[in-house]
C-alpha cells in the first residue's frame, strides 16, 4: 500500500500552508507581506525551479511555514514550474509534504480565469482559503465581487484582500489559526466517458493510499483522479506515489481515445468554464454605466505600436539617467570609505607582504566593485517598480512584435528579460519553451542581454571617459551611451536569432499568449525586498568569488619580486638624480634658500623611482607575462597587456574586470578625496607617452563587453541545460569572435575617421 507524502507532514510540528495562484494575481505580494524578510530561497531537488519558503506568525502566536508555489493557470501543467505546483498539491514530491492548508490567491478583477485554478485546488479536498485580492481594482473597473456569495458557491471561506496595502491580512491570519473545514466545491459536469473514468480511478485510489482522507478530505480521491487523467503524469511517478494498481488502472484508461490527457483536459476546460460562468454571474455585480477602465485607457497608448515603443524607450532612458544622477553621491561616499580603510591599514600595519595583500589585493579589488553597489540598487529599484506596476507585461507585448519578425518564440521574452538581471536564471527559464529549436535559440542569445554584472564595467568606462554633456538640453550623454549599450545587446541578439532560425534551428515561431495584468500602485515592500535580494547576491559575490580572485590576482601581480636596485640602475632616469646632486653642490650661488627646493626635488625623484619599481614589478610578474602573452591578439582593438589581464580575470565573472583593474593599477594608497581607479587609468601611458585610455578605446571595450561570453557559471548552466559541452563551446567561440570583430571595427574605424 502506497503512503501519501502527507504522512510525512503529520510528523512535522510546524504547519505547512501553500500559496497558489495565477501569475500576477498578487501571490508573491501576499507571501512577502506574510513572511517579511524571513524567507529561504532555493531550488526544488532535481529541477531548476525556484522554491521559496518563509515563516509567518499567526494571530494566536503559532508559527507556520508558508510555501510560495510557482504561479500557474491550472493543474494541467505545460511547464516545469506548473508541474511543481501540481506535484506538491498531489503529494508527488518526496521532498515536499502535502500542505496542511492552501491559500489560493484570486485576482478579483479577472475572476473567471482565476477561479479555474481555484476550483481545481478545492476539488483536491485540502482545507483551502480563497484570498480574493485586488477587489479595489475590480470595483474601480465597475465589477465589484460579492465575497459572501462567492464563498457560498465555492463551498470554502473567502477573505477579501488588498495585499499591496496589507488590507485583510489580520482576517486571513485569524482564519488560518482555525480548523478550516474541507471544501465543498461546486459540481463539475464532465462528459460521460471522463466522469466514469474519474469515478473508477477514484475507487482504485482511495483504498491504496494511506492518509488520503486526512490530507485530501473525503472527496479528494475524485480530484486526484481527474488530475491524473488530465495531466501528463508519467506512470513511474504514479506507481511510486499511488501504487501499482493505480498506475495500471491509469494506463488502461488512457488507451481509450476519449481519455487521452489532451482530450480529457479539453473536456475538463469546457465543463469547468461552463460551471464558472454561473458562479461569476452570481458573484459579480456588473455596473452597466461603466465604460472603460483606467487600464483600458492607458493600454491604448502604452501598447500602441508606435507610441508604446516611444514610451518604452523614454522610460529606459530615464532609468539610466537616474542610475548616474542618483548614484553619484553614494558612490563617492563608498569610494571615500574604501580609501579611508586603506589609509588606516597603511597607518597601523608595518610594511610587508601582508599589508600589501590587504591594501592592494583585498581592499583595492573588492572595494572597486563595492563602489558600484548604489547603481545596482537603483537598477533593481526601477525593475521592481515596473514589474509590480504591471508595465513589464506591456513591454513583453511590445517586444513580441519585434521578436516574431526574427523568428523568436513569444515565450522567449521572459527568459531574455530575466537575463538583464543574470543570464543564469534566464537560461533556466527557457524550460517553459516547449519547442527545442526555439529553446536552443533563446539559450544561445541570452548572454547578449546586458546583465547586472556588466553594469560596474559600463559605469567605470562611461563615467571615466565619456564627457558629462547634455543631449537635447536635459539628457546626460553618459545615460545615452549606457542606453546604447543595452540596445546594442538587444539588436545583436535579434540579429543572431534571425540567423540561427534560418540556419541551425529552422522552424515557425509559435504565437505568444500573454496576460496583461491591471495597472496598480507598486508595493514598496516588494520593491525593497527585490532590492535587498539583489544587493545580498551582489555582496555575496563580492565576499566570495571576487575576494578569492582578488587574492589570486594580487599574488600573480606581486611575484616573482624584482630587485629595486637593478631596476633603478638600469633606468636612464638615475642620471637626472646625479645632475640634481651636482646642482645642489653649488646651492650657495642661489639668491633664495634652496633646502625646501632640494627636499621637493628629492621627493619627486623618490616618487618617480617608486613608480618605476612598481611598473617593473607589474611588467615582470606572472600576471604581466600572461598579459603580454595575449597582447598581440588584443592590440588591434586598442587594448594593452594590462587590459588583457582584466579580460582574463573577467572570464570568471564580468564584474571582476573592475576589481582586476583596481589591483593592477595598485590604487589602494590613493588620497582619501580622490577617485583613485579612474585617475590611475587616465594617467596610464604607452611607452611613447600616448595615453592608453581614450574615449575610443573605452567605447571599443564597452562593445567587447556587450557581446563577449565572460561568465564561467553561465557556460556551466548551458552545459547542464543542453546536456552537452558542444553548445557551451559553440557559445564561447561565436560570442568571442563576434565581440572581437565588432570591437576591431569600432577601434580601427574610429582611427580611420581621426577619432583616435
């Protein structure tokens, strides 16, 4: 006899409550409101679907565990995310017990579609509360919902919420402290063949599964039976969880054409919507005098094929403008703090390798990256605002028109949009794309989206070498250049996708089906939590990966040690020192007192000698040999061997380029009131005295970073997702070749135009 996963739950002291709901119904907002910062984010074992759990204290002081299930439109899944939601509720996952109760979050402004999932959950027999969210939006749209009538029709308690403002949360907490009765959902009138199959399968399930009544109530077997009939649940999974008799009965039923999963699911959809039409008609009081909602009026502009794109471009430009204007002061403050820490270490520690490691390795490397934390926070502040307001779905709708022209699947937008934060979750998100051709195309172009790891590099280059001029009298030239880098990545991705769809992955692009949620005031709590999560990830990388690389790089830059005496003896500049000493012998002939002048001259010589020793140490270090080894390949791009060291370091993670440059230029002993890394880069010279860094070189490097594949973690994820090293290697080669070629064209073309 099989044992349902709920038997595990009974041994767990803490009650488990699952949150289920459609995407954009406010489920995550409710999860954040209930759990606050007490959240744990990981992955479900064996898959790359995110698992979010948090603890919540109810009205009676009892603490419960809240599980935020992936958003889904139904329990007949079409993606790995939706499979997780179904499997948890059916007890198909050994690692996650069946919840003791479920809160189904329902968007009151889109009631019928949301109740499709809600009634499926109710039929499983688990104690369930329906959280009627966004009732204020429904009322504003002239479609207020009668919660009492809805509760009566659904046979389950209904709580009215406005999760974004925290309204209704005390009532929900109080309700969850009580013993929620088993639901009594409305009767679903299925076609005779499907109904008979459900009844037969339920009779087989009930005696085979221990604890079924405890977890799913007395009617749960019928709900489970329908879910098995309508879902592509593999027989081994059914056999493992429900026993061989259930698996054999399901296999036998599926031999009938009318009981194939796709056919049964279609029959269920028709019957369920017929049932829901009556429920909605009784619960929703339509205001016939209401004409158009705010969402309708706004969408007339924001989704327009011309005005919508202009607004989207303007919003993006304003975001980049804010990144520069708002981040200036906190970046300066962090830079001053880093310099202050360096000065304190120099003042309190004796000279030696340990001090050099801390100042020039750890502080210079990690500190250079930490300086850009304000810009990371500002970027994700705006991303959170756009997502929570409902605008991001409109951006997906607008971009789908462009994507369809190059043959991209409409579902590719979400993975590509996620890749602006990081390509790794973006590539994982391609699992929602059913077609292998479309999925592979999306995976191969995802790294072209400018991820947040590129932002410190963009900021360093643009802030140091692009003039702070105004465009059109109000827009910063730096913001415009930043926008152009993101646009270049998108344009390159579209071009590559077009080529791939015509060559490697031929095939039609399916139509995008996308929900446009109503506009709403963003939940500041959600925005702040998003910023906190991203800042934590950024700081974690700074404290682990970047710290480790900075230490390794310091060693490569510091060894083998050069002999300072040999460096100075071999340098022709020592003749200048002899000439100065000869001049000081005749100091009495000067009309002014020259002791101060002599000291200044000697200090100048010492500083020049220190710079020569540091330059010789850098050039003859292990890293120097590596940099000079790659210099012939990057010299046509305008890059010297120091930049080569940075490019090699950036192979592990793009933002490491900044910490590498900080260590290479040894900026730890800079004055507290300076911007040391930027000044050191501006002062770097070729042997003939020409500046290494120019605006043209900076732009060429920016183009290289937009297009190049510089993230080992991304390559590892591509290998895991494609189950082959062939595609990661192909990605590395084609992106590197494209980046080198584009950077070469920019630099050499600029020189021919006299811009060098």
